[in-house]
C-alpha cells in the first residue's frame, strides 16, 4: 500500500519538517534528557499526546536523532496518534513506513491506530486496505473500520460493514454498537436502530454503559421517535450533560418547545438541590453547554416565548459564561422574526459582535415576506448579495413582496436584473445512444 523508504533518516527529515514551524521562541524545541530510559520516554510521549500532539512529534524527532535504539512499538503508536490528531496525511503514511521497516506491523494496536490515522485524514481507501491486510481481525479492528466510514460521512457503508462483522461471527462490543448507532442517526435509519437496540437489550450489562445509552437516545431523537427517546431518557439511571442535551434538543426539534423548557427547568432545579446538599459521584452538578442552549432557544422560538428567550440568552452569557455562536444568534433572530418583531430583529443583527451569516439574513428576508416589510426585505437581499450567497429564491421572495404591495415598477426592475444574471437552463436527452443537449435562454417566462 505504501512504498518502503530506503533509510530511516527520511523519517527523521519528515519529523523535522513537521516540527519546524513550531520551533519558535514561544514553543521551544523539546530536547531528550540523557538520563531518560525508553519506558520513561514513552510515558512522556503519551503525556504530550494528551496536551499537545506536536510535542510528541518533536520529542520523537529528538529520540530518533539521539537514541534511535530506544524506539519501540509504543513510541510509534504515540506518533501515529499525534498524526491522526493533527490530520497529517503525508506524515502519517511515512510513520506507517517506519512501522514496516522496524517490523511492528503485525502488532494489533499499531494496526488499529493506523486505521484511525487514515480515517482522520479522510483516506478511506487506505483505511480499508489497512484493514484487509490484518490477518486476524478482532472486534477492535472491525470497530475502527466502521468508525472510519462514519467519520467520513459514509453511514450506509458503515452499516454494511457492521452487518458483515456479524456474518463473520465477531461479537460487537459497546463501542461498536455506539458507532453503529451514530450511522443510524446520520441516516435516519430507525428500523436498523431498533434492531441494534434489541442487541443491546439482550446484554443487560450494556444498559449500564452511559455512552452507549446516549448514542441510542441520540438515534431515537434524530430518527424522529421522540416518544421512545423520552422513555429511554427516563430509564437512564445516572444521566450526564449529553443525555439532558439530547432530550432537550429533541423536544425542540420536534416542535415540543414547552416540554424542552420544562426539562431544562428540571435540570436547573436538580443542580440547585445538588449544590445545597454537596455533590458526590452520582450527584454532580451538570453545567449546561452551548448545544443545550441552542435547544433551549429553539424551544422558545417554536413556542413564541420572546421574553423567555431573551432571558435564557442573557443567562447563557452572564451565568454560564458561554460565548454565543452563530447558531445562538440565529435562534434569537428566528425568535423575533416569528413574532413579527422585524425591526427589533434587525437591530439585534446590527448589534451582533460577529458578522451575520447568510442564514440570519435569509431568516429576516423570509419574515419580511410573511409580514410584508419591503424595506427590510430589500436590506436583507442586499446583504445576501454582498456575502455572495444570494439564491434565486431570495429574489423571488422580494419580488413577491413588491407584488403584494402593488410596487410593480420595483418588481419589473428586479425581474430585469434577475434575467440578466440568470444562468441559461440546459438539459440533455439520449436517443439511440446519442446525446443531444438543449439550451434555454428565453426570458419571457414568469418569475414566480
């Protein structure tokens, strides 16, 4: 799969090339202490991997230059993982080459780390080649392959491989099932998700795995079965922030705004109670995260609760110290627009500390169409043009506003402008193995 290099010094050169941009005054070169034994080196590499993967590469580079005899399979494992974390595709392949040269390729945990590295660099072809080269594939190998396809947005293929795994009589573990459920959630494949739930049900100990239960909850939410999601949520004995977030966002996505807000209030009450009592391992305070607040603000928007939405937005910033992201600003604009508060929404957009994106301006444009505000509609369309994100539908929306207001001159002017920018339509037809193309450039078709 990857051609062998002639000498290890090529690997050293690659490591120095990777490390070079990082050897500055702010982050000096890492030097290998003379007294450091191989076991201690590996512990240091592992420690750096958690805090700063680049330092792992720097230290390994120094190790190759000064104490190459100390390099073992664990040293390479940490370098491969560092390449995966930083998505270093070429460097990861060269690390694989060094694995081959030093004879560590048959080691299973090195093989699975290579699969993860190729997945992190979006190289699915090499992922599968690496998997095919493993003679004795265990559950970890299969899970890594399934995960690679999920990470690279190929959930159909991931589920196919999950099924193949069972045909080969390899028993899935909790991690495998968690990854397979992610594929079901991405596809909206409820039937397959229910089938996996049945597999989980057969092993009672799996129900104690919170990560697996959260994946199952997320699958039901994304597949639209909010009733089963709520039943599962209620049966999870010890919930974490992900559990609460999935359920709150699930209610909000399915138009159950009041249920979402009741659940969020229940979490706040639990946190207050735990704070008064003091919290142990099972009674820890669960601090809401930014994703949970997206669900809360969506719920306020769907329920038309403007003042509550404003209060939660302030609470998110002032009490929890969460910096709003574009999604949060978008939810607030949507909340105001749904209630017809277009001028307030526009003022809110102008006061945003970040540049409004196309979704925000399109929300205002759509609301202007609903409420017949031609002035703000024109502003929103103009902003979309500035962002180079304008769609034909945006022009149609503004045209319809002009028509509803009897502003025929403005409508005609807009139509002429659209006609000049419109890309001619093209279609093709196959007749007796010959293709014919037709180009449509007529401008006398109605705009709406």
